């Protein structure tokens, strides 16, 4: 997911939380989701690096 999608997600999250009145809940869920996406991206990067290294060693 690109940075522009994070921005769009944040705006949509803010609009929904404003109308529902649960701003803190939506913000915390948004932060958790962004953190999980970042962890997933990091793990994919490391996996691809180790996979490429294994292919080069063989």
C-alpha cells in the first residue's frame, strides 16, 4: 500500500469517526492497522531478500 493510500485511509477514518462520535476508537484501530501493514511490508521485504540470496547461493 502506497503512502497516498494511507492518507486516503486516514481521511476516511476521520470522517467516519466524526459522524459516529467514536474518534478515539477509530484512531486507535487505524494506528493498529497501519502498524500491522508496516510489519507485513517489512516481513515481505526481508523474505524476498533472503529468498533472492538463497537463489544466488544455489
